C-alpha cells in the first residue's frame, strides 16, 4: 500500500522569552543571551504539519488539506497567533517556550484530532536558519 506524506504550512507570529526561574539571573543571561530579554521578543513562525497514510480510493486524498488547515487553525494557530507564548497560551502553561518544547506541545494539541492518515511530523521554523522537527517519539 502506498504511504504518502502530505504537508500543510501555516504562518503565525508570537512573542516569547526564554527564562528558567529555577536558575539565577546571571545563568539565564549567560545561557539564553538576547532570548532572555526581560520584555520579550517576537518571531514569525512557520508551522509545517505532515500527515502520512494511504490515499483514499474515493478522493485520492490522505487527508483533505482544507480540513488539515482547519484543524491546525482551531487547535494551534488561532490560539498562538499574536500571543505571548509565556503568558497567553494554556497549552504552554509551565512550559519553557523553546522551539523544541513548542513543537512537542503542538504535536500534543494535534494528535488525536487528525481526521485522515496519522500525524507524522511537526516542523516548526523559528527563523530562516533555525527549525526543529518532532515526530512523536
Ligand atoms: Ni526567540
């Protein structure tokens, strides 16, 4: 059976700050540099969600991409867009909003809500040069 990977890309922007309250201010400054800036900073994120499965004999789709778009908006984008990731997002409560942790949290938001195929990867691009990928392991 042909297993095909299907990807939908969405963009959003959000503010965050990397700060570990269990560590000293000096440790935080040294570890996170500008990302520790007290008044937060923003990113234009790109989120790529990949679903894998066999194309339906009726539609030829693994998942209708319009449906994947809606799921991504409902479960993630509409919650995080124009937000402060440290303060505003319930599913990141108590989570250090590094790109790594954010990608895992997005996976958890999406898992079980995908209506065709199965979730294969969450790729979160924070800058042109920095991105992470989580595949559920
Ligand atoms: Ni940052």
